[in-house]
């Protein structure tokens, strides 16, 4: 029998080098709190430290209410707020390369990687991608759950998204990302868009945050065939903490780990990581009318009670231990696989 103390000691050892979460809407919230600076330290840092977060994908996302006219301005303001907040503390570093990530971690700083969820800020101007790259953008997902100038997002239903894939502009974005060294994120893209990106690219493919359609059959999640494509390309899928089940009673850490195990069964443990996408705090901040509108447009999110923010990360590791995962495999899931991707793609 493993004692509680021995499990906690093992969790601490596994967390000692930090966890990697490749999707968090941090810039969005810092922008909304722009008149109350300091949130990065006062609100987020305690949660990050409690969960031993080492690297975080900080996603630029522009809400519908700002589109189309304000898309570029809001995204740039999100970048500006992120830099401003980081400058006020020695606990964070915005990183552009694998070496910068390693350096930040050696200095016990939380490494932030700027990502983009939906290319609405670009409009249809490819030159703006270079601008964002100069500002530190290192990962791009072409769409969220809507159509834009690049393509179409997968819907929150088993089928029914438009059958067309990338636009001519979307293909240009993919090619420019490859040229600039920006990682292309396949999260949210519709099935045809996924297929086209796979054909247009040569480097490892990643999905920053998704779940397996086996347990929650919506287009926004990732099919077994798509998982296998990611595996063949040496990529990684970050498992999401929201769409683990259509049934709220099954939205548990155990079901979350079922998604991890399913990915492993198809492509091995080297192909799975973390992409929590914690957003209950954002959802709860919205007026009730806006929440109902989002639920009607997308879906009703079922949050995992003991996995709703980064301070709960130890609950996941504890459960992985209880489910019989080895330390070597847990280390790969928590950070090792993403760190390999950074080493290969963020030179």
C-alpha cells in the first residue's frame, strides 16, 4: 500500500522541474483588467506556484464583441499588457526560443510563450504575422469556433461544419508560419482544414488543447485518425480539461485521464501533454445573458470540480500515480513531450 505521504513526496518530485500547460487565455484577462494592473502577480502567480507551473502558452484571443473592427488593436493591447505585467516582477519571462525557456527555468521563472487562438487580428494581411512574430508570437492556431479569413473552426457537434478547408489566405499563413518558425496549432480547426494543414507542412504537428472524440464526439475534439496523424509526425496533443464528457457527472479527473490513456493507446506516451484551457473564471465573469448566448452558440461547458485552475495540477499528478503511470511516463506528460517540441521547433 502506498501511503499518502509517499504519494505526496512522489508528486513533489515529479513537479520539481515544473509543468507545461500549452493553452491559457491569460492575455485576454489581463487586457480586461487593464485598469487594475498587477493581476499577474496578485491573482495568477499564487495559483501557478501552487500547481508548480513552469511553462505556459499565453493565448491571444479576441472575443466576438471586438470583431472585426477592433481585432488587431485588442490583440496588440493584450500583448502590451502581458509585457507590462511581466516587467513588474522577476517571476516571469516571455520566451521566444527553447534556450530562453531553459534559461528562464534555471532562474526559477515561469516561461510564457505567446500563442494566438484564431488569426482574426491579422485580418487578411499576411505582413501582420511578421509583426506579431517580432513581438514574440511562437504558436498560431488558425481558427476558434468561427469562420475567419484563414478557414473554419470545428463545431461543437458531431458533424455539420462547412466542408471547405483553408482559404488561399489560410494556406499563406501556414506557409509563412513554417518560414518564420512559428508552431502551427491544429486545435479548433475543422476536419478539412486539419487535413490541408497536414499536407502543407513537414514539421511535427501539435494540438495545444483538445480531447478525444471517443469520449466526447464533437468536431471540435480530435478523432482517432487525426490522433494517428499527429503521432506519425512526432507531434503532441495537449489534453483539455473542459470537453472531457457531454455528461456533467462524467466530467472528472478519471475521465480526463481516460483521454490521456486513449491517445497513448494510439500513438504512445510521447504524443500526449497538457493543454488545460482553464476558463471557468472567465465564464463566471460574464453576464448571465452572455453565458446563455455562448452556450447556445457553442456548448455548455462541464468543468471538472477538482481541476478548474492551475493550483489543482497536483490533483492530476496524484491521480496519474494512482492509475499506475510510471514516473518516466508522468514526466513526459507533464512537461517532457512539450519540451521536446520546443527543442525541435523553437530554435
